[in-house]
């Protein structure tokens, strides 16, 4: 019983509010629909790859005689500092040999000795314009209301995200005090 009582009170309040604001809810007929297009920029990353030849470097030739001789002398001096007795002689000879070898390998020129193929990729942004969301400018014709016909316009226009068809019935609220359509 209480639910019915609350429903009757809520309905009475809504009707009273509608009467006070001069608002009427009507079924209008759609007479014109004009799409309003917009555009959106879309960023699409594009990855492009290609195979390229990358040089491989190596040493060609040997060090000069002076570099090898200098390396042997420095290696011999350093080897002489290590060990004692007959071990000192062996360390001096080994130091001289290692110094000469390092100087010989360090010498020469860096040259390309070959190539290897490597895939190189880059990411590029491709910006395109695509149709965006469409809204519609909808024009409706109001039904004949008799005595109130002189107090309002017969045709109203509003913007909607819904696409209506011509001759479709649309439920609208009309406020006669400011003559606007509310959806």
C-alpha cells in the first residue's frame, strides 16, 4: 500500500512541476536530418626494415721494426724486475719476447676485412585524417496543440548523436515559457 502512495505522490509532484514550468512532452515528427561531420587525426606507427652491409675491421700488416725493437727492450726491462738468479734471466728473455709480440700485433693498419649483413629498422609516424564521430542536426515538426499553437513555434531543431530517420516519431519536451526543445 505504501508503494502505491509514494508513486501517486511522485507523479503528482512531476505533473505539478511540469505545469508550473509550462513544459509539455510531445511526440514530434522528424522532418529533416543533417549530418555534422568531424575529422580526427590518427597516428599510425610504421616500421620499415632493410638489410645493410656492415664492415668488419681487422689489422693488416705488422708493426714497424722500430716499434718491435722498442717493445722488446721495454718487455726485457720489465721482465728483469721479476724473479732472481737464473729465473731473472728467463723472465728478462720472456719479457723481451712478449714485448716484441705485443708491439708487432699493435702495429699495422685497421682495414676492412669483410662485411656482414645486418637488419636495420626504423619507426616512422604516419599521420592520417579519418572521419570522426558524426552528430546530427535534427529538425522536428510539433503536433497541432489547438489553443497553444499560437504561443510556440511549429518546428524545432536540436543536435543529437542519434541518427533519426525522416518521419520518425521523437519524444520531446517543450517549455513554453522559453520556447526551447529539450531531449
